[in-house]
C-alpha cells in the first residue's frame, strides 16, 4: 500500500473589511454572473465564456470567482466588470467557469475566493500581474479562454502573485463534461486576440512547471528514491544517492498519488481523469479514465496490476488495471455512493458505508485513501453535507477494513476513532481533526504503539525547565519565573527515528499577540510524552515540511513557498541547501 501523508489542518483565515477587487472595483460596481445551467436563456446580446483555473499554490480555499473588465469600462456609464461564479459541481478537482456575459471586448481582471459560513467569511484574490491579452465575446458564440494558472512567483524571501495563461489550452471540452448546455457543443469557439506574445507566455508557463512552489505529496519508492508531485504535472526527483532532477507528465493538472512496483515501473494519477504509467526508463503513457473522476490514490496490487481509487462529485470508483502483452485492460472492482453504500464488481450491495444521516442530493465525497497498520488494510473516507459552501462543510469520517484482492469491505475492529493516519517514520501518527471553525484549528495527535495496539496521545507542549523534577510547574530563566510547559503547534509530521525518539518543527505563539510567533525544532526521547527545545531552527521559517521516512538524515522542503530543499546531518544545527528553486 502507498504511504499517505496528508496536509495538517489549518484554521480558517477570516478577513474583514476587504474590498472585492482590492481597489479595482467595489461590489456595486460589478455585475455578478451565475454559471450556466441547462435552463439558462441567452439574451440576443450575450455570448458565453469558458475558462479553467488551476491554483499552483497551497495558500487557501479554491478560487470561486473570476472578474473580467470591458475595454470601454472607463468610457461608458453602463459597462461594468463581470464577476463570474465558478461551476458549482465537482469538476474533477479543478475550477471551471462557464457563464453568459454581454458581448464586447474584455480583459482578465482578477480571481477571487470568497466563502461565508455564519458570521465569518473568508477572502483572498489574485490580480493580473502579467499581461494576458484581450478577447472578444460575440452574441450567441462561445469564447474559450483555456487554462489560467495562479502561480506565486518567488522573489528571494517574498512572493508575487501572478496569473499565467497557457497558450493553446482548451477549457471548452472540459466544460462540456460538467455543464449541459447546447451552445457549448460548438466546434469553432473564439479565443484570445492574437497579440504575438504567446512564445513568451509559453516560456513563463514552462518555467512555472519546472519551478513548482507547492507539492501535494511525495512517494518514498522501494529503491529509496523520493518523488515530490503535485501542481501542473511537475515531479521533483531525489535519487537514492541524493541527486536531484525534474520529471513531468503532460497534464496541466494536480497529481494526487504515485506508486512504484518492484521492477521500477511507475503510475501517477490526478485531476480530470489524468492517469499515467511508465516502464522503467520509459516514457509516460496515458491510461483511459473518465474526465469526471479525480484520482485520489494509485497502488500496485501486483507488479502487473494497478488499483486506482478515484472520486467524482458523489461517487467513489475503484478500478483495477491489468497489464498483459504490453497493454492495459481495466475492471471496476467497487463503487460507493452515500445513498447506497458500497457495491462490489459483482453488483452486490454492501451496507457498510451507508451514511448514518439522511443524505441529500448535494452530498459530496470528501477524502478517500488506504493505509496498512499491523497487516490490517484500512480504507479511510469522508462525506460532506450539502449546502452552498461545501468546501467549508465538516467531514463525516468513516473507516473500513479492506480485503485488497477482492475489495470486500467490513467493519474494522480497531483504529475507528482516528480521522486520519500518517506515516511518521518508525511509528504511525493518528489525528482527530477539529471542526473547520475550531478556536485553535489544531488536530489532536496520537502515536500508535504496536506492542499494545493502542493509540497514545501525543502532547504538544515543550519543557522550559528540563533539568527540574517532573513535579515542578515553573522555574527561573534570566532572573524571571516562567511557566514550565508551553503549548506549541506542529508545523509538519514529526520524524520518529525510533518508537521513542523524534524531532519536530514547532510553532509557538506568545500570549502577547503583538509578539511574533517563534518557529524552532523540538525533540522527544519518550514518544512525545515530553518535548524540549533543541536550540536549533529550520533554515527558513517557511521550510518546515518533513520526510519522516529518511531517518538517517533530516530533510526539509519548503512546501507552499518554493522548491528549495534543505538537509541536516546534525539535527538541524547546520543546514545545506541541496535543491535550489530558480527565480524567473
């Protein structure tokens, strides 16, 4: 089974008093435009826009609005910027726009993420930094803007928002998969106006692919290699002897899972049915999968069989690909729906997994992945209740025992109280997630003890007085009495070199909010019962993502900031940058 590393839960960023366009236009100065529906009626002066947006960062919730500005907006009393709402359906893990707008010449203005839950709201946006050009919208016709990419350009220790355009890309074929509207069936859509700048745009896009700032996960392969994968099909590779190189699949999409068999053959999968296979030292080959499916996990069941777990808006589909005579055949093993539970490849219903609450038409799948603990194969999944802001919904988590050969599911005898289980090197870490609007936003961590088959709570506090008896609650430091134990947040998964010894990246926020948070390295020698500061720090405050499988060295990568990677052989006392992000 593939190792699973999931991002740590972050509290919702709630922002107040921000203008919708960041100084470009207020709410009353834009026309809000709903996405196309089957019963949408175009006026004689309206055309249709389609666009696809990829977020190549790890900065927050998905963009769900895109604003375009008429060329004559400053010369007309009636022309207004058009703010398009994203297609509300699950679109294979990407953001799609398909909307009707007044005819005319337009330019891209900005992307926005805006969500409301109760009295709190979340907002972020990205405005145009690089000239994307202009485009025409004509009555009754479709203008396809293709793929736009939000990319945070690294400028030394800062970043600059950038929205890139992918020349030659198409959003219309994808829009047809998710929006039933007759006008989208056109074979001759309009596009961007030709401004002779596409060569430069292709160069910028290629630089973004080769310099990713965020990864979804990584694979620690059987041969000892590391493969960091995620945005825009990029794959950053570390060989067993520590050499770095870049690989990529030809898909401007998020990659969610990767695996390697004992022979060195590989498989990778991601959004919009993107699934690729390659033999050792061969080229990536596309395997057929529905575009409506977003691949969540790929595993080699045998050297010649690949199990693919994918999800759509309301379903989970498990497919097994078998390679014979150089070609792959596929067979559906199981399918899940919140209303019916699991159905096997034989068509037999399995009542496990049926939602315990009354499901609705807008229920959707949250996460799904597998994990193996003490030779027990487990499947973790969740569903989300249906309301307008599904992305903010709490997850209803479920755990099943899995028979990998047949994909028969049953109620497990253990581990049912964990929301997720992570690989932390010599041990497994379980976590129970908070609600999205939890005051702390922090999960509770547990260490799995194989000897007793129990979960032990992992304390997240460090000892300021390690030389004192355990009963002491305070001590003097620099002439002042201080509390002995202070709470910290884990910045990433701890690295356990044994069942008791570990290093972790901690973030401590002083009680005085005016004081900056401190980020440092803590250590434990008793399985997380107590932690102490080592006096060392990560090389950069934003380079905190760990690789727990590498217990012989301390490797940190700067996930969400750059593709820099640092390595330490002395527990973080000194650091060497072993992979450098290139600014462009």
